[in-house]
C-alpha cells in the first residue's frame, strides 16, 4: 500500500489548480443512466471513486471510457443488461447507492446492496427509501439488498413508472436529495421535496438534469420542484470545481508559516463558512485573477467551528480545520454534528504531539507552536488529507500510510503540493 512521506517546514508558494468536484461527478455519472447515451462529462477528476462508479455502470451494461489525461468520461451507451449494484462495488464506495433512483426510474426495478456502516458513521439510507416509497415504489430489504419495484398498474404487475409525490426529508441528505431528484425527473407528475440538501453539488446535478430535458426548479435551495418528463436526453457537461479539495489547499497554505498560495478554479461563494472562519483565525484570503490567494502574516487565532449542512461549515473540512487550529494561540472547539465518528484523525494528530481532547461530539484543541513528524494512518478520506497538512508543517518526517483513502478524493495531491514547494513524495508499496 502506498504512503506519502513529507519532510515538514517548507513554505508553500505558487498556484494550485483544483480538479472537478468528486461529489458532483458521482451523481452526474449515475444520471447518465436516465437517458440512452452518448453522454460526455468534462473536467472529471481522475480519482478512484470515479473508477468505481465507471465499474458499476459497466456492470449494469453501459459502455464507459475514462480518460485520466483529458479528464473526460464518455458514456457512449447506457443499454441496461442488469439493474443491480452488488455488494462488492457498494462496499468500496457508499455513493454507489446513487444508482438506485435512476435505475428504478428508467427500468422500473432495481436491486442495490445496502451500504452498511462506514468508518465515519452508520450512515443510513432510510430517507432515500421513504422518498421512493412516496413515489409509489415497493421496497423490500432482503439479505443486505434493497429491492425496489415501480408501482403496480391496475391488473398488472410491478415495475411501472414512478409517480410524482410530496416528500419532506426528516433531515437534509445530499445523496438522498440527489437520488430522489433523478427518480422524480422521469416520474409521472410533479414532485415537491422539502428540507432538501442545499450543497452546490445538488445544484450542479439540477443543472445537468435540466440540460437533459428535465424540469427541475430550486436545486440548491431547500425546496425542489420537479415536473416529471417521459424521456431524457444525453448530455455534455463540464463539472464544477471541487470546493473541498480547494478548501483543503487553502488550509495548507494557511497552516505552513510564510506560505503564499493561489488556489485556482475555486468558487469562493461555495466556501463562505470556511472563508469566514479562516479570516477570523487571521488568514488573509482574497480573490486574485482565476484563483484565491491565501497568506498569513501573524500567528493564528483560535476559532470554534460547528459542522452543519450547507451553507454551514462543511463536515468534509472539519479535520483539515482542526489541524490548522493545532497551531493557533489558544483553545478552540470543533463540534461535529453530521457524522458520529469523524474524529479519527485525533489519535493520529496526538501521535504528532497535538493536545486535543474529545468530549462526545466536540474536540477541544489546545494550540501549540509545533507538531512533530510521525508515522500516521488515516481511515477516511478527509482525515488523511488533514494528516498530510499536519506533515507539511511538523518538524521532521511524517509518513501518512494507507493513502488509498486519499486517492479516493484528491488527484495527485503529493504532486500538487511538491509543485508549490512541499518536500513530499509517494512511497510505493510502503508497509500498511
Ligand atoms: N442520513 C440519514 N438517513 C438517510 C441519509 C442520511 O439519517 O437516509 C444522515 C447521515 O447519517 C448523516 C446526515 O444524514 O448523519 C447527512 O448525510 P448525507 O446523506 O448528507 O451524506 P451523504 O450524502 O452520504 C455526502 C457526501 C459526503 C459528505 C456528506 C455531508 C457524496 C458522495 N458524499 O454524503 O462526502 O460528507 O454528504 O456533506 O456526496 C467525502 O467526500 O469525503 C464525503 C464523505
């Protein structure tokens, strides 16, 4: 298993280009199932999660060509030979559940493995299932699989077209909102969904569905209205920039003393909560041509953060922000409200000498001048990124092991950081 080895303390200077958004690309790839190809996704990040989704679409019978150089994914045909997402693929990536809505809408039936728990928490999909039931689907859970059938026509069998419905989510869920948007796009009649997730990636899916001929209004707000249509057309779309990848590099620039980086391609409006907190901590952030320039002159000030659904502070930035706060002069509190087990970076940061205590859903960070390099390991994507940032300013050498987590969501992170002056490299086949 690969590792990333970092020798800390090198200032970062220069431009870092962000990739297309992983969490926008995944539902958009699944949306190709709603029409008969050929669709083209541009600015798709070259990531393991994209490969997993491509493998899933191929398993269903689609043709998928992933070009990592041009960042294009072509889906020439979406003829379905199966309507099943098997455990082997879903266990690699929970977002595989995003095929449930499109398969049911297009095919009238779907069988998708339950994703089960994962490192960051239990992560149920009850809201996805309740929404599909409201649209007339029959849902059965059998041997770890969700088996969904379209409504039964009078005197006929199941497998019919979904019906528009009124759906109120008990809590905002990103993939839940996306799954139901895709299902509703081909349903008969109007669907209104309340308490929807407002993430930019949901808005982006709405844009793509509308390009396909869907009638979606309000994506990116908490109420989404969809007038179902009978057929959708394939699309050509360039994916928006990855705000979480961009935010991660912004924090890297702020964390290492004397750095001056410009993160290019980022949409600053999508990161308002992060920008506000970073500015409160004393980081200078300003627009600069195609990017955002990040610098810090004085010491960091402690700032408390509570994660919340968008436009609140993203849970996907909590680990990275915590690392920044290990350098602040004073005490700060990070409270995680979205996932119950998202402090897995804490014991690893402690190995690097950080003073952090966990009290339930909050972590109290006692800032200090320095961390010390160590051999660390993360068990989720954003935690891994936070450990790389810690390694950039820690004294001595840090080895972040099991970087396959990192590779799920950051394209060539070590190369992008080296290009702006970091002393880091990938060590192939390092000890897990
Ligand atoms: N939830 C339920 N029932 C459901 C669905 C969700 O109780 O049916 C709960 C979850 O357990 C969680 C909360 O609702 O407590 C929010 O979860 P959500 O469904 O919004 O998360 P998700 O859609 O599974 C997406 C991103 C995650 C990101 C979260 C929160 C994708 C593919 N994944 O997950 O991204 O952390 O939203 O913003 O879009 C990552 O990229 O590292 C990552 C984990």
